[in-house]
C-alpha cells in the first residue's frame, strides 16, 4: 500500500506465513517516531496524561544503541555523528510524515486510531533511502476508535490481557 502511494520500501514479496523477500539495505541507527496522540514515553517525559490529540504530528528520533538505552536525538546530533546528511534527514522527515498520513487513513478505514509508531530506514547500494524493518502492532500504538481498547504491544508491556488476541483483532480487520 505504501509503495502504491510513492513510498520507497525494502519490501519485494511475501513468500509464506513467516518469510518475505526484501531488498538488501544498511539500516540507519535511528528510530524514527511519529506521535499523533500523547502516550508512552512522551506522556511520562512531560508529565501529561495519555490521549491528548496533537494539532500536528510530532517527529522524533532516537539513537539506536542498546548500551545507551536508545537516547533521544535531534537533527544536529544525527548530522554531527555522521549518521545522516542534512539532506537525508530532510528526506526521512518528509517521507515519515507522508507515511503517517497514509497509515492514519489506512487504520481509520478499519476503525483503529494510529496513536504513534516507530519506523526504520536503510540505504541501498546506490545510496537510496528505503523504508525498512517492519510496521506492526509491536511498533505502533493502535487503539480501537470507539472503545479506546489497546490493540498493540502495550497489552504485553502493561500486562493488560492476551497479546495474541489483540494482534488477531487488527489482522482480522485488515483482512476484512
Ligand atoms: P515510546 O512511547 O515508548 O517512546 O514508543 C513510541 C512508539 O515507538 C510506540 O508506538 C512503540 C514504538 N517503539 C518501538 O517500536 N520500539 C522501541 O524500542 C520503542 C522504545 C518504541
């Protein structure tokens, strides 16, 4: 769906239930996060409740480094460390905001609110930036539009019930 809407991704094809073929990329060590509604570490960091709908999405980067606990990172720091060029940063931000609009519409179509999500990008051998890794309930916050029921990994993180059932609900709605 993203490719059909002009987003360049590493995805080639699905092979079976558990495997897909993807273009080879070098992953950039950045977690790229969009927030449409306050939740998770945002709510904790700023001492606000979850569920505040933002007028505009927020764009955020973390440095992917487990030893350092994936610290927040701004544009200048990513450029200073040579992780991306200024042009690559601009492209990543523009692409990510577009992905957000596409995903928000997609999930709205199945009665789900896209609260926030994390994506990753990689570069191919020609230096093109491609959306890579995954988009799943592990990497998005998804709330039922009507009931606000959590349908994502927060079920596990917060011990709210059966994770598989939550993910299955999302899959069932996607499959119609
Ligand atoms: P956060 O509120 O914990 O910072 O998470 C923001 C979004 O990023 C949320 O949808 C979950 C996702 N995420 C990951 O996919 N991997 C991670 O390691 C973290 C910290 C968050």
